[in-house]
C-alpha cells in the first residue's frame, strides 16, 4: 500500500471512530456526553491532520520515497469501528460496552501509530504518527475513566 493510500485508509478509520463518538454523544444523557463530544471533536481534528499530511505528500512525493505501512490493521480497525457504531444503532450493545470496545481500539492503534512512527524515516511523518499515538493513549485513558463512572 502506498503512503497516500495508507493515509486515505487512516482517514477512513478516524472518520469511523468519529462517527462512533458522535453517535454515543447523542444517546448518552449524563455528564459523559460532553466528554464523548470532546473525543469526537478530537477525532475530527485527527482527520484534518491526516488530510494535511496527505496533501503534503501529494505535493512533494519525491521527499517520501516508497514508505508504506500495512493495510490489514487499518482495514480491521475500520471494520471494528463500523461494527461498534452498527451495534449501537441496533441497540445490540450498551454505551458502556461501546466505550470498552472503543478503548480497546484506541489501545491497538496507539501501538500501531507508534510502530509506524518508528518505521518512517521522514521526520514530519514520524512526528505526525507519534502525535496520533499520544492522542490514542489519552483517549484510551479517558475512556477507561468514563467506563469506571458508568
């Protein structure tokens, strides 16, 4: 998978996770709703960061060479987030279960983003994926606190 294809897939993943948080924020009635809305806004920000990174790669492809990352993990993450949202919409899972599954997904992608950062030679891409890994870790911690409150 090329770097631009990888970034496209990463954007799709962030969009799916955003849609999960957005849906959760609309069905959650207590104080957790604001925390979940904040997570949704941050996922939207990740989409914008990845889109900016993709535009940079498209404008200066020679700077990035053939760097790629595995597609299977990203695609599985997209499917997982999509299943969470669908299960919520069909009321197959509770808010707490959705938050737990999202926490697991954030933890998985924290590791994937950090491993990707290590693999990239380009400094700006390395920093982009390190920042995503830090955000995933923060989201996971916040989700764990929310789950504990439910």
